[in-house]
């Protein structure tokens, strides 16, 4: 089977009194598995993360650290997320990764706390490389409060990356800064939650509708979208088709807490057909 490698911190996310496994790499690897791909994670974590227990269907290569990265996630009435970082694992190192996983079909860089150094993608032989922007666009104050910041060196961080994923939460209004990142990568997907996304290439701009669903927990939707996009892009080589496929995969995960409602390929294809029918029949707002 094709293989996806996700690189970045797994996390424990505190919400409503319990800890939920999080981190872009956790959501992305589980999404790839649900779509029928083999998946692996390269991460750093503390002893409270047990790969066999916490990601049993995924190969996990861990650089040990004193603590696992931990966030508290809170959402206001408008769906805006507020985060507090209470602990952080070590920076990502390649040493735990065996040679067999250094040339995956798809590589996804998913930093959450500045743990990935510049130009890491060129250390791999991946056919398709994606990156989630959020970990490079965050700063943390002395109390652990997470807030946006300007991207200091996107060209260096994105060396070797083909597709960049970022959201309106990463950039605020953001459409102009998003398109400016085409100087660093050939494709930029700028997501706006249930409102859909804008797909920028160096030749065109496309608004891509989502498949709105009632949200129980929006955490991880962007990560699932990215993984599903890259899976389908590797298969079909069509960024618009990949964006629609990713949007339908993301519509599954928001319906439950954590990764409890990930859709398999048949479910994503069912939703893709529903989305296309709604668009054709003009019933998009219902």
C-alpha cells in the first residue's frame, strides 16, 4: 500500500476535564489509515505517550523527551480556539527513523510548537510533500498562552514542500498573505472551516465548497483535510479533486471528539457524491 509519514509532535489536548490525543501527526496518520494507506509518525514525546496504546494502527518512531507536548483548547461561541501550552517535547530528530521510512510516498510536516527545523523536507525522498503552517505561526508567552505571529523565514522552512495548508485562524483575514506564500510552494490551500477553502496555484485561484456538518469538536479538521488532500493528490494528481476529497474527509472528524469519527474511503466518497449533488441542485444553504 502507499505510505504516508507525518512529522511533528503528538500532543495531549485537555478539554472538558479529560485528555484527548492530538497533534497534527496523530490526526493525519489516523486519517491516512482510514483511507487505506499505511502510515507512520516521527515525533518526540514523554513517557505518558504509549504508541502501542495511543496509536495502535500506526508505526511510531519516538525521540524520548521528559514531557509530551500538552495544550488546553477552549472554543468560544464563534468557534475561535484559545490555546495554552503547558509542556513541550523535544525538537524533531531524524535518528529514530529507519531507512525504510525515509522515502514515503507522501510526507506531511505537521509542527505544533516550533519543533521542526528549516528545510527538513529535503532530507526525505517523498514523491509529494505537504506542510501545515500553524506550528510556524505561533508564539507562546511566559504563561503558556498561544497567539499568532508573523512567519519569520517561510522560504527556508518550506524548502522542498509542494502543498502548504493554512487556515484563517493561522492568518486572520489572510487571503493576501496566503497567496503570497506561492513564492515558496506551488500550491496553497487556505481553509475557512465550514465556509470552504481557497486553493491557490501559480496559475489559478479556485473557491472550493466544503460539506457543512454540525460540529461537536473542530479540533483536527485541518489536519484530516491535509492528509486526505495529499492522499488523493498522490493518487489523482489533481489539486481540485484532492481539495474536494479532503473537505469531505474533514466533515467526518468534526462530528465527534478527537479522532473518534474519522471516515473511511467509502464514507468519504459517499459524502463527496452528496456534496456534488447539493452543488448541482442549488441546495447548498440547506
